[in-house]
């Protein structure tokens, strides 16, 4: 169980690092836009990310 959790966290780090590595200016512009968003919109984005992740886990497990 712990190995799967650590593998999942490691994969998140790899995926999160792809855009700033490949396209740093695009990533920076995206971060500026995120800072401008309201807390409510960010929460909805977070909820959608969680839902998509759960759906993907259910589909491929």
C-alpha cells in the first residue's frame, strides 16, 4: 500500500514538473491567472480535479 502511495506522489511531481520545464513562460502566465482567480473558482477547479482523478482511478482499477 505505501509503495503505491509513494509511486502516485512521485508521478504527481513528474507531471507537475513537465510544463514549467518545457514551457516556463506559459506556466508563469498560467500561475499569474490563477492568482487573480477568486477562492470560489479555485475551489471548483480543485473539486473538478478530485472528481476527474477518482473517475480515472475507478475506470482503470
